[in-house]
C-alpha cells in the first residue's frame, strides 16, 4: 500500500485532474505465508499472476509491482511495464531482536543464532558471510515479520512443523524505510558484500500494452535512469532463464552516458560465487545485460542454476 500510495501521489502531481481508485489485492503469496514460493509458481505466481489477470480482464487500469517480484525469464503477453519509479535503497539489511547486539553478533560470527529469510540469494550470501549462523525459512510483510521477531513467534513450515524463534532477519533496506521501520536496522550490507536482487528497490507500474492513454500517463512518472538500470538487470535474468529458486544477484548503475553492471550467480550453500562486471553505453542497456548474462554462463553459471532448481 505504501508503494501504491506513492504512485498515486506522483500521478496527481503529474496530472492534477486525475481521479484514481486503489483496488486492494491479496495474492496467493500473501494469503499463504507458510509455504515456499515455488509452491505457487515462484514469485510470479505468488505475487504477480492474479494482478496481471485483473489487468487483462479490465478490472484494473494499472498495477504496482516490486520489480524484484516480477519474473524476468518469461513473457507477459498483452502487458507492458510502463513506468519505473526512481530507485530507492538497493541494499539488504540485518535486523536483530532487541535482546541481541550487533557487536555480539559480529564477534560470534552469528554462532547459535537463527536468521530468517525467504530469499535463496540472501541465504546464500549469509552462509558465505556467517557460516556459523542458522538460516531459517521466514515470510510475511515487513511489519509482520518484525512483530513475530520481537514476540518470538515460531515460523510455521510447509511440512506442518515449526522453526524459530528467529534471532534476526535479513530484509530489504528500502522496504523498511518505506514503512517507517528503518530504525530497527542493525547493519546495512554494501553491494560489495551482498549484491542485491535484480530490480531491488524499484517499484514498477504495469498496464495493458494496447492502453496508450494509460501508457502516456504513466510515462510522466517514469524515471529514465531507473528504467535503463532495470532493463539491463532484467536482461541478465532473461539470458540465464533465472528462477526464484536460484541465487541470482545484479545491480546496474548509470553514470552519464556510461552504464556499469555487476551480476552474480551463487550456489545454494554460498560456497561458490560466479561474479562478473561489465560496462557499456547507457543507451544500450539490454545489450549490456546480455553481455553480462552470457559471461556468467561462460564461467559456469548454468551448472549452479541447474543444481539450485534441482
């Protein structure tokens, strides 16, 4: 809702006469906060598919997505990502329960602590950075996860069991900032240490490809630099045929006429990392993304992806 309200606010500035209505959806990924996302067809099936159907059926004129939840390895016939809002923070952040301190966590290298995440990418980096800690399956909205953390609530597992309580969580810095919970952050991981998810920190707006009036309206809130970075990053996913079960990371940065891109594929246990860095012309983002994806494949990324998918 915070993301959607921001879109509406920007549209009202860009087109003061606009009349908008927010339609709330609770897709399968929000209804079922126990199962792993692959049960619902990955992030796309869990968070995007039902909303996309609503656009195609004329129930919605446009829809908000967190770009990192939008599959990059499949087409969306009849739809187009018409606007990319200015990118927010890209970093991942560590949140610790109030009875833990960062100093103790760092000194003990996380030994004996349970750290919650649903992201295979974050889990792989954590296993690499803090092999002594235990990674546990943990899902829910940002505020829900923090409440469960402080209340020491056990996290239900897909097999009917429970795990926890969590001692800490790894979450997106941007998500915590967006809902006013950034003061809970104990540590921010720089991209040099924990490369973010492709599209992390980017909110996008999707509409019907044939709805030119809506596309023109959304163009008014589109951030050109963010769009360029998003196109480059998502091309990596396309080349790799990346699945949400695969630890894939990537981040592009525009600097005038130049675009730089770092991308990586990790093994699930975090022991193997294949990372590349490329640079090219900012007006050819997809070409740069293809170059990065192919370089990853040439260096053995396909083996890691196949092992992760099983």
